[in-house]
C-alpha cells in the first residue's frame, strides 16, 4: 500500500494522520499515513529512509519546513517565496517540494464565501506563515495588499520580493492609515503566545472579515478583539489546516476530497477537549 507520513517535532499532536485517513476513506484511495518524529540532525536521513521504504510523499511541519525546502530538488513558486515546504512529492529518488498553505487559506476563505477580488486586504506578519500565503492571496486580485509587521524592514523586504500587478506594500503598525480594511488576516505568531498585535480599532468596521491562521477551542486574542470591536465575521485557522491537507492529498492522489464532514468532526473534537 502507498505510504505517506507527516514529519515534525513534536508530532504526537498532529491532526494530519486523522485528516488524511479520513480523505482516503472518503475517496476510496488505498494508502497508509503515519506520523514520524525527527530531530534537526536526522531529519534528512529519516526522509531518505522513508523514500527507500516506499514512501510516496510526506507533509512537513515545524521545525522542518526550511530543511524540507533545502532537500527539494525542485520547488513550486509558492514554496520558493515562502522559503519553506510543507509537502514533499517523491518521484523515485527525485524530490519535489510544494507549499500548500496559501492554497489552503484561499480554499477556506472561499468555503466561507469571503470576497477577495477588488478588496483591501491587510496581512499581519512577515515570517514563514505570511510568506507562505502571499502568492495565492495576490492571485485573487485584491485592490491592495498591505503587509504589516512589528519589524518594519521585514514587511518591506517581503513586499519588494514580489512581482505582481496588485498594489502591495510593507509597513509598520504605526504607519497604517485609519481606514477600515475588508479583510484582515493574522499570519503573525502573536496568538500562539496569547498576544495581540498593536492594532487600532479604526482599521475595522462591522463588515471587516477577520481571519486568524491560529485555531483553538476559544476565540484567539485577535478574533476576540475583533468581536469586541463590533466585527460580525471572524474565522480561525482550523479550516485552513484541513484545506491545506486537501491540496496535498490532491497533489499526491489526483483527487480533491470534500472537507465539510471533517470540519465538523475536528471542531467537535476541539471543543470536547477544551
Ligand atoms: P511563523 O513561521 O509562524 O511565521 P516566524 O517566522 O517566527 O513564525 O514569524 C513570526 C511573525 O509573527 C513575525 O512577523 C513576527 O514579527 P517580527 O518579525 O517583528 O518579530 C510576528 N509576531 C510575533 N509576535 C508578535 C506580536 N506580539 N505582535 C505582532 N507581531 C508578532
């Protein structure tokens, strides 16, 4: 049977095996998907051993996404801009790297009927998570994409890296004009440490859609802040997790699984565990 796996450290908490086994059952695909713990020192040799044992592909999570990028003999444009790979495809010994986070984010935004074309979008953060979603966001043709980051230079450098017809610029939080955005995406890691980026409330109104790429049972600090300031639609990153996996699955197996049932299942699990 075709073998797949997710590599990470820690890995026990990963939902990827459950997600991919669900996709396999739903689409009638014969495959096994496991979890592999690695260290920085043995990540590359463990991937090589996985290929030798018949592995067809794998997902990569923290802290190995940059190492997976190095390991890849060719990469997608998204992975190149991100400098990070979350999906490896093995064609014999030849290793292709892709990054499905951005396509996963867009699929989740579309699942929630969030319009992007012609809209003003604010992307918070300029680290790996923000870099990973930049190209697919621009492909939706927003009117303007502003990258805002605590360290302004990183936002500016990221904006300069991109060759796009969409207006894009990198700024600091203090530089943001007091005009509401249509969509604000939190790609900073602030929520992971229960922090809130220094945002002013006049950057949103009730129609602004706020999206936090982090998910948890309760509202993230950013989404709670948005709700407290009158925003009607907030979305967290659980759907993005599922959709980026669906994109990986499609790359490997040529069939795109449906995500509705799994969304409900994982949300229920999350709430029960809280
Ligand atoms: P990731 O891979 O999750 O993107 P990263 O590459 O370490 O992690 O990047 C973290 C991002 O979150 C950075 O853009 C960081 O801002 P700085 O570049 O200024 O460090 C941002 N970040 C982290 N904590 C933050 C906070 N409390 N407020 C605003 N931005 C924060």
